[in-house]
């Protein structure tokens, strides 16, 4: 039994050493994997099974999209490269367990006024056009943003007609699966 314990300890030390070496050479456990989009209308899983959700980030600084292994990982990544200021959910009720999510990253927090726009996207990033069903800007990191959705690209069309801080059900605003552009302030 003593040899087994010694071998186990040696393996544990080797695993820790390899992990530390990888991290010191610039590898990041939080970095996104290559972005990819589920084709519109494509089945989500064989035989009607539930597919694993996509957890994506959009970095407003450089326009980069990233796909992450989990919702928590997308939030960690967002706050490591900037500020995660909003989360769009393709399901009602902020569902990140079975529905896709998109975390919006900005280089700084929003200003306190909605009179100025901190971010304007004339088209939804990636394949997020007409997919948002719930939204929150209550991020737990001290950010103070609100979002205004438009039903058409270039900030045209009515979709809620108000600044939203949190909304678990965008049907209440007439905006579920209708947002094609948005502004953050």
C-alpha cells in the first residue's frame, strides 16, 4: 500500500506542475474557444434531445465573439478582459442551464445617464437576431447599464420602447425574439 500512496503523490505533483507550466506560458483556462454558430433552423440535437446550450461573449472593444464551456466561464472571461455589462438569454426567466446566453463585454462601465449611449450595435452580434427572450444588466460586478432594443437593424422599429434593467419575460414588452439592434446606456 505504501508504494501506491507514493505513486499517487508523484502523479499529483506532476499534474500540478504541468498545469502551472501551461499557465505560466500564457495559456488561459478562461479564454474562449473558436466561435461558431448553430445554423438557423438546424435541429439542436438528434431525436429531439436537448442540445447543450451555447454560452457566448461579444467584446465591444474589438467585435470578437467567443464560445465558452459554461455560463459561469463566459462571465469569468468577460470580467477578465473588460466589464460584463449585460446578458441576453434565448429562454424566458434568465435560463442559462438549457438556453443559450450572450454576455456583452465593454471596456468600461456605462455612464449613469441614459441621455448618452455607451454602446450602439446596429445589428445583433453573431446569430442573435430575433432570439432574445430575457435580459439582465444586473451583473453583480457593480455595472450600471440599461438596454434599449429595436425590432429592426439600425435602431429602427419598436420593441419595448423603454430602457430595460432586468426583464425575465420580454413578451411583456412585446419584444420576445424580436430584437435586431440594441443600445446600452
